[in-house]
C-alpha cells in the first residue's frame, strides 16, 4: 500500500507533558504554531516538538473557538498530564 508524501508530512502525533508551575517552554503564535522552544524546557527535553509544528488540540479539544490556549491551560491542575495533538507542518 502506497502512502502519499503529503499525507506522511502532515501526519499528526500526540505528545504528553505534565503541567508544572514552570510551564512547558513553548512559544506559540496566534495560530498555535510553535515559533520557539525554550532551552532546557520540558518541551525541549521530551523531543516531541519542533519549530513550525502546528498545535491542533489540547487534551482532545480542538484549539479553535473563543478560549485561548492560556485560558485552557489555567484550568489544568499542576501535576496533571496534558496531551498536545501536533500536526507536523515542516
């Protein structure tokens, strides 16, 4: 069975991190695209994120609508796992 190159390049993946007071170390633009990853951060250490990745959902909830990602993250308790669905846009 053949896979198209476009399908492989736009495959989504799930990365799970733990909510901490220090945050995740991701810098996002207004379209939830990763524009920076802080050195030594949880996001860098896990190796699951890359600049230009597109965040699609947070804990299974699409990142569209009125609530910002910051508002959504405020509702998550410290120590809880956070699931990011990422579309590899590179």
